[in-house]
C-alpha cells in the first residue's frame, strides 16, 4: 500500500526500512546497557493491526529478566541519584534531541505497531521529545527545599530525595508518549527505571532504548523488559528492589497491581480507565462543541482514556445536535494508518476488536438506538480492502445513562448520546459512574461552567475545549480512574521522598535516662 514517494513528508524508503527492521530484528530486552534475548530464547509475535499479519517478534521476558533489570537499576541508582542535577539535565536534553532526530522512524514504527494514524502519531513523537526537554529543566530547579527556623534554637529544613528504581508499565494505545511521560521525571529526579511495555505494541520501546544508548546514558539507569503482563509485569510489581510502580491501564488491571504491590508496601501511581462525559448546553458555541466532541471520541481510534465517550446534550437541542454528530461520524475517513488522509485506523488487536463489537451487541440488546456504524469497516474511504484488519466504523448510539455501554469503558470509537433536562440532571448523570478521569463542559454561561467544574467528579475538567495537555498541570483521575497526579511539580510527590532534617543551633535539653 503506497500513497506517494513521501507520506506526510516521510520518504517511502524510511517506511520500507522500518518494515524490514521489524521483520528482521526482534525487540530485545535492554539491561545494564546491553540488548539481550530472553534466557529461554522465547519470543512472541506482534501483529500489524491493519492486516493481522505478523509485524515482528519480541523477546518474551519473565522473572529472570525482571530480576536482572531490577538489580541493574538498583546498582545504577547508587550513582545516578548522586549525579549532579545539571548533568542529569544534559542527558535528558540529549535524549529529547535524539527523539527529534529519529522522529520519522519512531512515527512509522508506532503507526504500524499500534495502528494509530500518522497525523496523531507524529504529534505523539513530538510530545515524547517535549517530555524530556520539559523535565530536563525540572531536574535543576524542581527539588523542593524549605527551611523552618524556630526562634534562635533550631533550624529545620525539608528537601526531596530520589527513591530508587521505578517500575513503569505502559499501555498499547500511545506507547512512546506514555512511557516517556513517566521515564522523563523519574530520570530527572534521580530515580532509575525498569520499563515493561504492552505486549501488543512492543517496538518503539526498543527504539527508545537505542536512543538512550546513543545518548550514552550510564548502564542500568534505564532498563527494558519485554513480555506479557502476567509474566514480566507481575514479576516487576513483585520485585523487592523496585519500590515505585506506575501503571497506565485498565481499572481491573490496576486492582490486581494494587493487591500485589500491597504485599511489599510499594508506592503506586495508577492512571486507569475513564468514561468521561461531555456536557453540551443549548447556549454553547455548538460548532466548537461539535468539533470537540467528534474529535475527542473518534481520534486515537477511540482508544484513549480521556475520550468523551458519553455525550450529554440538553433536551431542547438534543435531536439537532446529535444529528450533526451522526453526519460527521459518517463522513470520518477510515483507512490505513499510514495514509495521511486517514482519520480513524484499525483497533490494536483482533481480541480488542471483538471486545468492542461485543459492546455494540450489548448496546443493541439493551435497547440503545444505533444511528451510525456498529460494524467492521471493510472498505477504506479510498475503496481499499480493509477486511483483514481490525477496523470498526465510527459508531454512535442514543441511549440512557444506566446502560452498560454508558457505564463500562469500551475503549473504541463508540459514542453514546444521552439527553438531559437541566444543569442538575446533567450533573447527576455525569457523576453517575464509577470513573472520574475527565469531563468536558460546553456553555457560554461561565458562572455555570465554573460551578460545574467544582461539582463534577473528575480529576480534570475542560471548559469549552477538548483535552489539551499542559505538562505543568496535574494529570489524573478520581474514583476508579486513579489515585495520583503526574505532571510538573505534582510528579515530585510520586518520584521523590520528602525528608525532614533538624539541626539544633545551641545544645538542646536532652532528658538523661538511666543516670
């Protein structure tokens, strides 16, 4: 499938070179500065979501590989945690520079591996570089230090110190960006890393390891173990030398990780599922709301935790607004992710496609009204055959908030529209979910917007906008969507320990026991 000699500015030779690399070069573990196969020699295949053909293979790691990686990270921590902040900053800026240098290769690799469309992936690669550049500055300036003098007798001071190796478990929907989002602050603040990427999208993690190697990062500071969650992931959560675990994934996975980590009293940062509402009032800028709602659910192939998968619309404009959403959904360009005109590509894996189709069936059984989609897409907007891939037509239902398709995370291009009567009804329905990651409010009444922002049970609320990430601000959810905040200074709470030091300025009175 070839669209031009260059695709969105990427030479076709680069695309072919990436395909050859994935076929010929398995994604290996990266431990203590070396690329290594599994001790067992086992590998596993990773499928191309666009065709379900084998894209390449990755090493299948487990307890032994995780143990080697954790010991390497533990050993390197002794030196890295004492490395001057200015030096850590230099390494992070070099990594950011190298990500930009290899941006085309990374974008094509993730596009093929995760099925995300090229226009989205290129932005994600840029954000991966930005993650390192942003936290490079924090390496020098973010470590909190405060003094607390007590009269002329005592000087207390508080400072932040690195904790140790961080186990980072990442999902398959945006593997490069979401891994660098955690790796960058960990390294900036003096921690070391063991990364376990999702088995359905393993390849950009190995390319990232090559970038760390090219940046001359000291051996053991960054380590990578490929493998399955129940093998490598579980071993990482259980390893006694890894005190911090950060996970982006499903809520049920988060529960398992929390249970297993509790045995070792590990600190967790869990960014989990979502069922985020978009509230559209009659007085809103409806064109802006329409653009945001359609983009927020159908971009990323619908595979995003902050997707506004519940559309709550005021009754007076419900039919008209939903009809416009339906019109836009029908016109979305479904096609191969490398096609620069594609807006929705394939879902990550046949199992996930079947899961999403299962929710379509559930919606119909519950009595939801299917307006658009709900079927596998077999032809692209160009007329190409898509029948071998994991393509789903952008889907729109009309239903009620009690339905399973309103209460459970589908993680695909499936939107449910629900009417509401007034602000109180909208708020009640928006909060009637176990999740609480994001919420979106569209209204020109700014007093109402700010009141809703306070009352919505969500970690993040966007007013008259889609989700625009700003790195210094806190990211995270409430309820079943997570329990921590990352981003900017807020990441310090997870990646560092706050230590208090007390110094008497004159000899203190000490009770003399046993004299």
